[in-house]
């Protein structure tokens, strides 16, 4: 086993792909510097988007708010209120297909359908917490201007349009009161907000983290540090959407660079390509095929790996849990020697550990930049969401290992990672009620 592990490590080091070579302190420093440049309006790989959403603990009791969660191909709407114990109560929950998925629609049709979806709850509240998980520029009035849709959504004439204002237009067109006060936010910001008053715990600060198909992070920043805006109350703070999947200052390995060039958007969101569910499977395949070309495996395993056309992150996960099972990679390894399987396993495990280490770097940078006076009794709350973080074997435990090692032991910053059910709905509700 030691021989197989050393073989994998030597190969990964040759291409600068080994997780052991990633320096946490160095990368956190660079990450924080990129964050600061983004806040100052300088050239940066991190957008550092102001949300104009403050974090307030005075959530009103038993006051309902309309909530919308629009992301991917699904659309959810409901009403949410917080009871006397400050526990969220979700009611009238309905799930629909996002307009523009099944067929192309116009701008008016898109917002009319959304208005129709919420018609039964429209009189519950004047406020709407709208979790809109597409790239959007948030405006000072907390409306949002759409920058682009995901590829699966087909809509004409919506780019550059204000979401809340057009929703009110849609309500008016179908005969409903067009006087709603929407607060637009994305899923990462909603996740952060969902941690407020979570089970009545007391935290020193909050971070929202998504690691699923893609990745992103947000945290709370003082307005005085957001130099690219001149219209802010410098005595206040707000949530900053980092768009951390775009971080471009990590020293990529040779295989990383080749993989990035093979994607549909080379040079864009490169950090996401090292750690997220949309890419880990394909990156693992290219790494294994490079190892095969370097002669690390017996002939049959080499031929099978080189003939693979695609490999998903789900398939990598199946192999990591069941290396002697009946998944595609396990079946290929059965055609070779025991060492083949172990080398494949160590390579994939190292790529996953690197993803966890990079996630810890992202979270550590957000925690350091937050500058919260955390303590063991009042840690920073990290609300984490995403199937890659919770389901891909080893990601959560390895991320927490590096956070403990660097953030807590070296920096003295205490944290707690929590998972909140229906985080986007709860976070949207808090945004609507407190902003």
C-alpha cells in the first residue's frame, strides 16, 4: 500500500497537483488581498458584489412574508413567519418549473408566470424575499438587475432588467396589486441569513458557503471597507457576495491548466473547476488518463482509462465509497493488479482532499476578512450548503480538519459549521422581513 501511495504522490507532485503542496497560509493571504482589491474597485478575480443587505437579529414575530426561491430549473414559493421562539414556520409551499425551461418565453411571459405562481399568497404580505440564484447586480433599493441566465433558461429581453420592478409589472398585468417590496438576494446570501437565530444560538459573525454543482461564499463587511462605493453609510455593515468561484490567483497544476482549456469557458471561474461537483469528475478523469499515459497502470487498466469519454463526480463518489463494487472505475480496476486500484484511489482521494483544502482556504479568508471577535462560546457561524460538501466522500471532514488546523489553532478564530433545512426559503424570509 505504501508503494501505491508513493507512486500516486510522485505522479501528482510531477504535475503540481498534490494536495500536500498547497500552502494554506500563503493562499489565504492572497485570497484576502484579492477580496480587498475587489472591494476597492481594482482589478480582481473576485467580484465582491455589495448586496445592500444588513444582518439584523430583530426578526419580527408572527409576521408573515412571501418568499420565492428561483434557481436552476426549479421555482418554489411559500409564506414564512417566525413564531415566539423565533423558529421559522413555512406554509403554503409550492414547487413549479421555472418559466423558460420547457420553451422560450418573452420577458413579459416570464414575469407573468411568476406572478401567477404567487397569486394565492399575494395578499399575505407587502414584502417579498426573492432568492434569485442567477448572476445579478444588486441595487441600493435591494432590487436586482439580471446580468445573465443559466444555459437551461431560455428567455428573451430579460438581460439588464430589474427583477423586482418587473415582477410588480407582471402582477399588474394579471390583475393583482403591483405594490410589493421585493428584496433580491442569491442562494449564498440566503444561506448566510438562515443562520441568524438558528436554534437560538449566539454567534459572533456569519459566513454563507455553497459547494455543490458550483461554489460561492459571502460574509459581512463594514461599509467603510467598500471603497468602490461612495453612497454607503460608513457606520453600517452589509453582506458581500464574493463570487469566490472566480478566484484566479491559486497556482494551478499542469493538469488543471489543460483541463481548464478543455472546458466551455476557459479562464472563467477557474477556482470552481478545482473544487465543485460540476468539474471534479472530469478533472479526475483527465488526471487518471495522464497517469495512464505515464505508465502508472497495467496495460488493460491503461487501455480502459484512455478509452473513457466522460466521468461524473457522482461516479467518482461511488468509487470512493465502493472501490471493490460494480461502478465503472471499480470495474476497470478489476482488470488489473491490486496496485492499480490503490493508485487510482490515492489519486482521486488527493484531488478530493485538495478540493477540501481549497474550500478551507476560501472559508478562512472570509473569516479573517470578517474580523469578528470570535471565541469558543461565540464562534463564527458558517452555513454550508451543497451536495458536494455533504455527499462527496471526505470533503466535509477534510475541510474541517484544515479549518481546525489553520483557522482555529493558528489564527485563534473559532467557527461552527451548520446545515439549515430550507436555508434559501428561511434566508429569503429574513431578508424580506428585516430589510
